[in-house]
C-alpha cells in the first residue's frame, strides 16, 4: 500500500510538472505571437521621421504652399508683395507724386472764377485730369500685375509717360504765360486780381507734374531697354 501511495504521488507530481511545462509553452507561444505582431505592426507603420524630412521638417510641401498662395492671388487679383515693393520703389513714389500734383493742378485751376474763358487754363485742367486718371490707371494696373500680362508693357509706359510729360509741360507754360499778360488799359497782370492765385498754383503744380513725369519717362526708358 505504501508503494502504491508513493507511485500515486509520483504520478501526481509528474502531472503537475507536465501541466507547468504546458503552461510555460503556452506562455512562450503567446509571447512569441505578441512579438511577431509587434514586429509586423512596426514594419507596416510609416516612417514619420523620413516623411517629415521629405516634406521639410514636418511642414507642408512647398508645392502645396505655393499652389495655395497662387490660388489666393488669382482669386483676389492683387499681388501684395509686388505692390508693396512697387510703392516703396522710386517708380512707385514718382507715380504717387505725379498723381497728387496733377490733382492739385486741375483742382486749383478749376476752382478759379473765369478759368473756362481762357483756353490756357482749360488746357491745364484737361491735362491735370488726364494725368490724374492715367497715373491712377497705372497704379491699379500694377496691382493687377499687368506688367507681367501685357506684351511690351515697358514700351507702352515709356511712350505714355513721354507724351503726358510734354503735354503737361506745354500746358504749364501756357498757363504761366497767360498769368503774365497785362489787362488791357492797365499795368496789372491777369493773375493779380480775383482768383489769380488759383491759376498760378495750377501752373506751378503743372510744372511739378511734368518734371515728375519726366523722371518716370526716364525710368520707363531704362526698363524698356533692359527688358
């Protein structure tokens, strides 16, 4: 009986060992499966570091950024960087200056009584309005990037600047000469009475406008020759 009991205990111990070995094998198999699953997932996971390097350190690709900026510019029709650079350049400042002086020239002259009875003063008003509108058109055209859309743009600007510079200069000379004329029967000059100061101011600002346009003409010529 003792021998039977001992053999029985030995069988139980063997069964326990077999069960432990089986559990260990199952545990090892589970660990191996988990390792294989993790390796598979890591191999399928995208390399975010390389992707960030390819796209410029995690930023959007340059092409996408440029495309978005281009669409925004086309939608607005306004080239902001170009406009800012233009108005801080010598050409942009000359445009603004001639636009302002032309406005003062025709406004001051047209405000004087009797200007419409003298052709010289009418000429000043006409050229002042035309130059004012012309410069406004050039400024708006630059906002719309016409210099890159119109063929021979610099040549057109050169011819237009030269024309308006000469015509405004002629109008200023005519108005100044008219102001120096004496009133019949007196030694007084035409601009010594009434709103003569308006006509003198119109002539002076017409001179300023023509000189500024001459500067724009020179810069347009340089741009045309180097285009």
